């Protein structure tokens, strides 16, 4: 019975991970309150969960705010760009629903399809920013290429992110669980999927910082730190 509660036992490791997920989720919520900091917070969260997946985690809070500060400028610019796009699609949805005009079905389907594609791309943007140093333009381009090249995993990642909303829609009793784990756990599941994808573009050894990489993917060519492989 004593071994069950040893710090290295599977039960205690699981409980520690649950605690980490809860702390990370609460930090995300707090750091997202100013709205403008959502991008930096998401980047920091993905930095932490990727470390967890790879068994490289250190101090959770310290690692979170390290990435938050380092990537704040780029993450904020990316988030503002995404927010503008989100507002456009919200406006489209209101127009389609409440304008009283009957729009052609091909137009509505096209707008929905574009929204889905952009959503799949955004799932890679902040993880890429957390893991690789790159320009905003290349980060978005690489996110688009990875989303398409790894479509089955991309779809499964989308399921992870959408699931809390589905659960919350059907059960109000789940709100407490969503409040404690609804952001960090889907991100953890997504990191489990994209960790292997990222490894293809990471150098075998890391000499300086675990964030000092650049990633540039082009059709038929992969570049890491500016050198083609």
C-alpha cells in the first residue's frame, strides 16, 4: 500500500500531472483576462505542455513565464491578426443569420470551409512560435503547410480543442471541469500529436537555448537554421 503513494508510483505521477494541468489551466485563464495577452499565454502554455510530453519539464510556472516574456511581441501581433480575422467571420455569421437576405449556398459553404481551414492553421501557429524562432510570415506559412501535410493529426487536434465546448453544451455540470482543465488538457493532447512532427525539423543537439531554432518548410524542401537538409 505504501508503494502506491511513492512519488515515483504511477498513481502519484498521474496525480502530479493532474495538478500540473490544473495549475496551467488557471494560469492560462488569468493571463488571458487582459485579452491582448491571449497569444503570449497560448504560446507559453504550448511551450510547457511540449516539455511535459517529452519528459523535459522543469519548473512549470517559471517555464511558462519564460516563454510568455520571450515570445510576447510576436505572439501578440499574431493574436491581433487572428482576432481581426475572427471578428470578420463573426460578422459574416451575423449577416448570414440576421440580415434577412438569402445568400447562395455555395457562398455560405465557402465561408465555412475557409473558417475551418484557418482554424486548422491556427492550431499550429502558437506551438511553432513556442518551439522555433522565426518571422511571423514564415510561422504562418509553416503552420499552413504542417496542417495540410499532417491532416489526420490536424483533425484529431481539432477534436481535442472542440470537445470541451461540446461537453459544456450538453452538460452544465461539466463547467467546473472545463474551468480547471478545459484549456490545458486539449493542448496537452495536441502536443502529444505535434511533438513527433516538430522533431523532424529540430537539430539533433541543442547547444544554446531550447527556443533558438528557425523553421522554414517549402514544397519538397525542409530548412532548419537556414540550412537545407
